């Protein structure tokens, strides 16, 4: 799936980014969210630049994940705005430079747009294998009623598989957004 994704042309990827925003605009939970975590596309992931521009335009706040803790393999979330400065993390992914005291913890977000490699029909999600999202949102596994933040996986339709085997630490998503659909679980 990663290979298939990386073989898409630039114009197909750009179009997918706009189509994902179109789907999100019809999703009330997205429209009601003020603190939204996004990502900078890497490895052929669907670009969220149109969605980020939309959030800025609506005066809602956008955050990007930053690695945190020595070997802790967790993430904090740094405010991303038009004047952000960036520095690359160990995976060469740019992170906004924000003092640690001003970084948001994962439980302070309203909604999280997460990249993924594959998803199935009941909300299981396969990531890149680092466990960063699973660790950072582990508290959601112990909650049944109050579900915040809402986790939304962003993917191409071809990234869907029939059944993904899930492990006890995997945190399922609340919905998947593709260029053509919004699937709620
Ligand atoms: N809550 C957790 N506590 C401790 N270890 C964890 C936790 N969540 C995941 N891990 C570890 O992280 C490793 C990678 O997990 P997994 O293969 O599910 O990653 P992933 O879901 O693909 O990645 P990501 O969460 O970054 O998208 C696993 O070997 C697991 O042991
Ligand atoms: Mg996992």
C-alpha cells in the first residue's frame, strides 16, 4: 500500500487533499472542533494543506505532532501557524519549534487527523509500526463514554482491507476519511 501510494502523481495527491477537505466539511464533528491535530504528508500520505488552510481561515487552531520524551516514543502537539519555524525530527519530518511548556498534550485536542497505512471496516488502523499514535492516545482505550479527542484516519480508498488483526495496544479510529467517503464506526 505504501508503494501504491508513493506511485501516485503529484496532481492525484493534490486532488486527494482537496477531496478530503470536501468530505470533512460535511462532518459535523470536524466543523465543531477547535483544536485539530493534522500532519505534514510523508511517504505518499494524503496532503492536508487544504484542510490546514481551511482551519486557519476559520480561526480554528491547527497542531502538528512533535516527538517527546527521551526514548518515550510519545507525541505532543505544537501549534502550527503561518509564522511557524520548523526543525526536523529523527525521521526527517519537520516539527514546529515550540517551547515544551506550550506544547499541547494529546488529551487537550478536539480532533486528530491521523495518517495510516491500512484500515478495515470496523475501525482498526495499521500505522507505520512505531506505536507513536497508539501510545499517545492510549488513554482512549480505557474510556467508554467521554470520547475526546475524536480520531479520524486519513487514507485513500485502496488502503482498505477486509480484516486487520489488532493488538491489545492498538487504538481504533472513530472514523476514516477518504477522497470519496466519510466512514463512521
Ligand atoms: N500503549 C503502549 N505502551 C507500550 N508499548 C506500546 C503501546 N502501544 C504500542 N506499543 C508498542 O509499539 C510497537 C508498535 O506498535 P504498532 O505496530 O501497533 O504501531 P503502529 O500502530 O503501526 O504505529 P503508530 O501508532 O505510530 O501509527 C508495538 O511493538 C508495541 O509493543
Ligand atoms: Mg498500532
